[in-house]
């Protein structure tokens, strides 16, 4: 038995799009709970991944990237990100080493001054450190710490794992004492229907190009447990235009078949059992303006500029 007190709490990961928040969440949890692509604005809702460090249970909240919103979905994503930060015990700001102090980072720092309470600690994690020289890292560290009173600074590579253990250990010590929030074997706090839909959307995003991934969404329409231990999952891919439907289907259905195969394999691996996945592609011209679609994504349907 150990005398170390149990700790548990929420750690929000914030930053610009593509800063590495989803990659860091998966690295911390030790399993893929948040989808990762090279395209910006991949994460749309708050994904909670649960990690254990010693006697501490750390609930990492992977938030959508912070950027200047232009459309309703943009506003909902940014609101979800700041909502995740507001609810957290500790906030980790990820900044890409090779991009440095961008206008976007400056805007986030300004917003942190207004939104973060004195009780919350804000940590700086400079990510992708393998892309720059040490003298550049030191200069960036000094610049960022002069701009905001961070509680601590870490230099990491979420993709390669450098510095991640030190960050996780520090976070574990900073969380409030108290009982764990989730069962010991739980690694994510999202309905499996949504996780499965996100995995399929990742495969679509990786396969398709340019603006199209932004114009589609995936919903799990039905989930049927079978007697043999397998599961049948029916999903709908909603696109905004007829032309998009043809692109998603591909020549003789080849594109959607490849996407379905890849998604089925990943969902099956995550669940640890056979999966029968069936995808339909439907045109809904105004899905970006439908409250029900936002509810399925775990987002708030918002008006205005907040």
C-alpha cells in the first residue's frame, strides 16, 4: 500500500489548429482516443482521454483549435475549446516551436488573461521541438514567458514522446486531492457511437482533399450488438452538395469502400471485437445550419459571434 494521496482532475489542452493537441492526448493516454490528421480543424468537439500517473488520474481534454471563427461551426468549435479550458484544473497551451509567436498565439494569450481564473494554473508546452535549433527554443521560451506568467514551461515532441513523461508527472502532482473520476480501465469519456463516427470521419479526412472534409459530418445511426459478440454499426456521411457525394463515393464506389475498410479495422481494434460497418452517403445541403447535427457532434448550436 502507498501513502500517496489519490488525485484526480481535468487538464485542458489548448492551442492553434494543428498544434499537436490530439497527438499529445493520445500519447498521454497510451491509446488512440482522438483523431489525428495533417489538416487543420480536425478536432471538432471536446475529447476526454483518461491517463493514470502514479496515484493520480489525469483527464486530458483535447479541444478544437483556437482560431478566428467565420462560420457557425467555427464558433461552436471555438466555444467548445474555451469551455474545456474554463472547466479545467490546469490548462496546457501548446505552441509549435517552428511557428513561434504567431498572431494566433498572441490572441490566445490575450484571451487567457480574460478567461482564466486565479485558481487555474496555465502551463506552456512548446511542441515539435525537433524542428528547430536549441537557441531558437530558448529565445521562444523567453518571449512567451515574458508575454504570460506561465506556471511552468515544458519542451516536448508529442509525436516522438520527448518530454511528455516529465509533463505528465508534473500535471499529476498539480491536480487536487480526491477520488478518481472514472473506472481504472476507462480511457475515454465519449459515447462509443461518437468515437466510432469520429474514426470514420478521420478516414474521410485523410482520403479527401482541400475543403471537402469541412463540408461533411458522420453520424452513427444504429448500433446493434450481435449474439456472436460482434457489432453492426450503420453510419451516415452527410455532405452539403451532390458533387461532394460523388467524390466521397468515388469511381464505382471505390473511395467509400476503402474508407469503410479502414474505419472498420480501426473501430474493431478499439473495441477488441469484430465490427460490421455499413456506410451511406446522403446530401443535406444545410446540415451546417441544423441544430441536430451539432448535437450529434457534441457541440452547442450557437448564434452570434461568441
